[in-house]
């Protein structure tokens, strides 16, 4: 197999040849068809997340086919499956036992604390993969496995409000805007100030208003979801919320949130974060996405151009989602 490997934070990924891994009990080996590039991968590469497994193969939006199965696995060879961020839980900690496996004390995360999908092949735990249809497009589907799933969990935590602000209109933003429209909600999109192309993209994806993150929406929001990793957006979003509104931080890492007056939080506004996902989130969203006719905008890169894909994501040059094809 070949894999793009990170040896140390701030380094470049290096292409390596490795022996094909053998799946252990309960595991499968996948031949990767496509792997999305998530902002979290950037946080891993840029050393913004503590204690990654090093060396690490990043990537947690994997579409692939079962090539070999270990003992106790019922998945058929050749079946198409998706692998997401949550790669393993212990099933026994207080969080797992209270239906909050996303907070598991002993979780392992694909592409962060276990090897992921920037590769031709990878190993996954069979209990943590999602069955995927034969007739879908692997490239178009890959971004659903994190941008879609985390976006969905963020939207659930945002509550039932009708007017939803989306701060940062990239991979997750453009997917969740389509889900909101399908649910009959109204979407207000916020991009980097002056990003006219990004605002036009948001409008084309169903947002009814798009502006810079330094602008106020035309009316107060019931909820705001922050996908951009910029702490200064938290007080900005709070200022855009109506009474009782929620600001949901959907990312795993964010720059520091600046001090703000209590007045912005007052009147039962709240700020909360989304951590990881549960398998239930994944099954819900993957069933809902075809009903909502979610379409993804993607830019494909060959596997050996993973560094270029990360650079393009870092600089904001991407529209939609980057996807690696081995
Ligand atoms: Zn647990
Ligand atoms: Zn992700």
C-alpha cells in the first residue's frame, strides 16, 4: 500500500510504501476509493491538536471497499463502506453507557490517533463503518462523512429555530445549508469579509443572504453555527442572535475567544461546542442526505498531492471540499 504520512507537526506529508496491513479480529482492510480533506486534518498537521499518533496517516472522510475481513466480521468482501472520525470507543465508560459515545474517555479517532485514509488502503473497526450504496459517487460522498456528519450534529444542537446563520461556508457549511433548506429553514451565510466568490457560492447553495462575518444579518438569527475556527466570531454571532438563541461551535479547534460584554450572552443566549459524533448521528445523516438531495461541491487531487490540497484549504482557495483520490 501507499500512504501520505505525517512524521511531525508542521512537517510535510511524505509518500511511503508499506506492506498491506492485515485486519485483526473485528477489523476490515479497505481499499480507499476517495478520502475527503477536512479542516481537522489541517489542525493535526499544523500541531494545533494535542498528542496525535505519530507518524500518522491523516484522513477521516473515507469511502472504500472491504478487501479483507478479520475474525468475527460479517461485512462481505467488496462491500462499499464509509469511515468517519470516530474510529473506536470502549463501550464501557460513563459516556458510552449514557448514549454519548462521542465523548468516550478512551475513543480513538481516524486520522488522528489511528491511521486514516490518505492512502490506498486502511484498517477500520467493522462496528464503526457505515454501509454505503453501490450507486453513489465516492468523491461526492466522502465530504458527507465528516463535514456532513459534524454539520448534522451541529444543526441538531442548534435547535429548531427557523433562521440559521452559518459562519464559514466551506465543506460543512454548504452541506448543512442544503439540509436547512430541505427542512424549510432560512440560511444566512457569513464568509471572510470581501470574499465575493464565497458569498456567491453560498447564495447558489440556498442561502437567502450572504455577507462578511463583520456584517449584521438583515434580521436576528435563531441560531448560528460556526464552522470557521475563528474565536472572534463567537461574540459576533452572539450579537446576531435573537433572545434565547444558540451559537454552536462546530470545529475541534478555534483561536481564542476575545472578551465580550455579558450583555451579548444575556437573555438566555448560549454558546456550546460540538465534539466528535456518535454512530447514530452518522446513520441518521447518511439516511437523510439522499432525501434532502444533498450535493457536494468537490475539487479532486491525486493522493500524492495531499500537501497541495491542505495548502489550498489553509489559504481559503477552495470552494466546497477537497477530496483525495488514490
Ligand atoms: Zn467510552
Ligand atoms: Zn473532519
